[in-house]
């Protein structure tokens, strides 16, 4: 029969508690920790410690009885409120409910009971000595670094889910666009209806909260369908059409030399007058919203040809707009562009056009003093409906041809 240790007041001691008690001295945090920041971190990592939101509410009430904002140092971390005082602090929570949540916090090893001989909570002073009986918060403090690591792991997992969700949403958009384009190129093929159905089902699934595994499965399925659709579309006729589109785009911008040279001027002055495109006045939707705008008019293969540096920093294949977006997300931090500037650019330009801008900036990275400020300036122009990424790409094409 397994032996269960008990406290002096005949209460069982959890095994999680024993691990905290036996914790080596070297693992104690080196500096005090703000109790409210620690509570927020624990709230983020609550699943890893097996506690609920109601448990954390009770813990918040106990922390409010600790007079200092920081746990640690030389302060004794024992609070000794009565059950009535705790319930009043918790806006009238029933005593039985409060005691149940306290027991869960003790079982999780976040609190330790210090019971007096009669089971009451109080503090007694003997000269300079002070003895307190109640709830010891030191286990919570001792696990502060572990809590911070668990909270960071949760944030990283949430970021992976968010980014994967954006990629799947962009792939769904690519799939729907390829279905319409393929139906024009090769009408009557049942495969295009299959693509439309898959895009609709994916859009419906994205309304739910999906796990990383579910999103990865959707990504793999959509990737296979996109490659299959691209292989069908990329016939001799389509290649000829793309070449004509690229020549037409180049002719249009070469006929207006001034519009090409405006974007490089922004690097020095901080402002530029962009050339409006036919799509810039349309509302820009979030990644998961229904499509209300079209993909960039400039062909993707022309963007890749104008920005060869992207392949140096991103090893993946770029055949679809969602893959360009993934590449831009990959190189953006190394370029010194903040997450807020990147999200703002996506909101006003759209994910695809924002990705083109980042790829073009990477190509001329040595000439741009502040990539983050440069992107914000272009975002402001996009918000005013006065920006098109076409001149940037065509300027890069012109430089390559001139060289």
C-alpha cells in the first residue's frame, strides 16, 4: 500500500508538493518576481499545470493578501486570511467552492499549507521572530521560471497555429482562383468543380477552431490539389499567355518612366507618390474573411524573376501566392520589420501585395535605411488608395535588364 504523507493537521500532502519541497536550492529564482505578471503567465500556461480559470481566480484572491507586489527576496511568503475574508475578496464565492479550488491549487503544487496546531491561520511574534500559519506562496515563486517557459511554449504554439491558418486560408483562395482561371482555359473539365468544392469546404472548416494537426492535413491536401491544377494549367497555351501578360505589363510601365522612379525616391525622402492600380480602391479583407478583392494583376513568375534574392533566404518552392506569403513571413524578422508593421501592411495592402513589397525590399535591402519605416510609409499610401506594387517590380526588372 502506497504511503501518503500528511501535514501536522492531518491533511494529505500531494506528490507535486513534495517535488517543490525537495527542489534543490540552485533552482530557486535569482531575483524577485512580480506576482501579477506571474499570475498572467500562469493563466497562459494553465493547461500545463492542470488548473482552471476558477482556480486562478482563487489564487488571485490569495495574492491580493500578500502586501508586496514582488514575490521572493527576504520576505516571508505566507498569507493567513480566514475563509470568510477570502470569500469576501472573491465577491461572495461560496466557502465550499473556494475550499475546493484551494485544494486543487495545493494538489498542483502551486500552494503549500502551513497548518497551526489548531488548524487556524494566524501570525505570532516572539521578539524579532515571526511565525505565520496559512498558505505559503513560495512554491508558486519557485516555479516562476518553469511557468514562464510553459507560457512561452503556449505562445509559440498559438503563433504556429495562427501562421498555419493564414497559409491554409491563402491556399484556399489560390485554389478558388485557379478553379475559375482553369475553367476559362479548359472549360468542361470536372476537376475545376472539385477544386471549387474543396475551397468551399475549407472555408467552412476555417470558421471552426482547428488544431495544428487538422490545419497541417488541410495544407497537405490543398498543396497537392494546387500542384495538380498548376500542372494542368501550365500548358504551352498558358505559358504563351503569361509571356504576353508580362510583356504587356512591362510595356505599360516603361511607357510611364516617371511612375517607376517614384518608389526608389521614397527611400530618401520618406514619402512617395505611388501609381494607383485598379484594385487599390477595393476594401482589403482579413485572411479568413470572404474574398472581396482579386489577386495582384502582376504575374507571380514575374515577381520571382525580379526578386531572385528571395530564394537565397527561403529554400522552399514558390509557385503560388501562399508560398510567396510564407517566404515573406520567413524573411521579414531578419529584415528588421516589426510584427505590427507587417500586420498593418497585410491589412491595407492584402497578404499577396504585402509579400511582393517585402520581396522587392529584400532585393534592394542595402539601399533602404529603415525597412520598417519604409514599409509603414507604403502602407499609409495603400490605406489612402495611392499605392501599387507594380512599379516596384518593374523598376527591379528594368535594373536587371540595364545591368
